[in-house]
C-alpha cells in the first residue's frame, strides 16, 4: 500500500479540519466525504472527492482502506462496528461513545478483525504534551499530576443538552491525558458546581469542577475544569516527582512581552481550541498512517478510549454521591 485511501464520515467543523490536513498529507488520498446534509458546491471545490450522504457507500467500496469517523458521539459505536466488519482501518473522534454496553460491542467487533483502530484524543499529539511524556522519566518516581483545562466561553445550552455532560465532553480529554502521563487511575473524587450559567444545572450538568485522582502507582492528581476562562483557552499540565518537575505554559497569541515602569504585560492565551491544537490534528494523522503503513504501535487505542469513558462515569457517580468512586477496569 503506497497511499491510504480514506473516507471521512461526518463533515462538521472537525471533519473539515481533518479534510484540510489529509489533503496536505501525501500519505493519504481522500476518496469520499460523507454527511447527511448536502453541500451544493462541494464537488466544484473538490472535484476529485466523491460526496455522499450515506456512509455505507464508503464502507462498500473495496478501494477504501480507512475511514475517519467524526459524527455525533452517540453514533460512534454502531459506525465503528460496521467499519470493522467492512475491514476498514478506523480513526474515530473522541469520545468513543456514551453507552458502555454499545462501546463494548464495538470493542469486541474491532478485536475480531485485522485492522488499526486509533482514537482521536488529539492532545496526545500536541508537541507540549508529547515532549513531557517523552521526558517523563526525568522526574523520577511520579508523585503529583496537575492538569488545568478551562474553556474561554460556556457552550450554548443546545450543545450542553446533548454533550454527555462536562465529564464526558470536556474532562474526558484530561482523563485520557492523566492515564497517558501516570498510568491507570484507581479512584476519582469530584467537587463540582454551576458557577457560570445556572441554566446548565437544569440538564444535570455543571460548569466548574475540581477532580481528584488516585493512581495505581500511588501517585495523586488533580484536574481543574471551567467552562469559562475570560482571558482565553487555558491548557496547562504539570508532572512532579522525586527528581524534579516538567510543565508547559499556555500558547499565547504572540510571544512579545512589554515591560515598563507600571509593570510587565504579556499577551493572553489563544482563544479557540482549533488555534491551540491545530498542529495536533495534523500530527495524529501521521501516527495513524505510521500504524497502517509501517505497523508502528497504535498511539491511542480503543482500550484507551474505553478507560477514559470509565473514568468519566466514575467522576459523574462521585459528583452525584459525594463519595470517592473506584474506576472499573474489567473488560
């Protein structure tokens, strides 16, 4: 296989980001884009790509090697199962699903086929976090993990209704990153509140959380989430151990510092997640291609996706009960 023939299923905001990255990557040929809504000028803009409204047309094409699934989360498990049965390699956006029973059905189907499955936790492919992970042995014995993840503005209520909640939609990135850095999470305890938009609580959700983690290696962690940081997109991580610490700072709109008699001024952090993680979406495509073309280890597996969901479920239970909750690891 010289190039990977791929089809994109779901052409929303992220789908378009993936399309642009794939078109710039000479390891891929985009054969199809699929979405249930028609786009009248698509074929004029991309005459070499077939636009369809039924993803089964992609799965039935023997010339397609892989699919990228970027549809709403509740559709992921069924589409994963169908793509696996069609022997297509799969890159699926996070989270892998909402319903654990459906997710496990998809997991077992994937296991039965000789395919690559990579989950799109894009932060694993960010240069900052990759570099921290690659140097983590420098800190010695892991002791403390700190993750700050704050969005610049609260999402619309229509989004909140179908998001799966803050733990499944927002903090799930942080749960995956916690495992990526320090290994399996044993226990979760949550303090949460609705401090930004009271209407969110009508849907059983919150907008602010402090999440405490206990890891199997006896280290501890804390995640702080907010749906609204008025100064921008706040994304920081720190790993601390017996021999030192590694941490990153926010990506700023520019790196110029103004120093004067009155004080020192820095630029604010980038405001939008697609600015902050633009390169990570391109990098994850390289890792996916490496796994398909060179049999490189899968960077983010289906098991990683399942464990992030299980931590999210434990977090939701902890918030509801006010108690620490153990993370279920059975498969």
